[in-house]
C-alpha cells in the first residue's frame, strides 16, 4: 500500500472513531474515492448495496467538512465529507 493511501486510510479511520454515529464501523473494511473537482471524499462500507437515503450529521468530529451519511433500508452503507482536503493525494515533487 503506498504511503499516501496508508495515511488517507488512517485519517479516515480517525474521522470514523470521532463521530458517534460511525464508531461501529471503525474496524470495517472500506473503499474510498476523492473527487478533486468537488472536494468530496466518498467512503463506502458496503459497495454491493446502493444507498436509498442520506442525512447530514450535526456532529462531524475530526472531519474538516460537513458529513453526509448514506443509508440503505436504514442501515449505514457509507458517508461523504463535503468541502474536504481529507483524501486528496499529495502531489509528488
């Protein structure tokens, strides 16, 4: 795993631990994608399940932007952090 990806994964885990609504997922595997145009980090716990609803959290812990939790049939399947730098790869000089 490249250093950037390791750092990003650790930061995402730190965010998950800091948000009460997400702490149950701190040991789950996840996939992530950073949209640099929109500056949004998307984190998916269950890629086989499509979300059918999303809700903004009032508490967003260590996230540096608003947190939008995605659910399917009332079960959390992922989340997004809006207007964030978390997940942005570091440019190589």
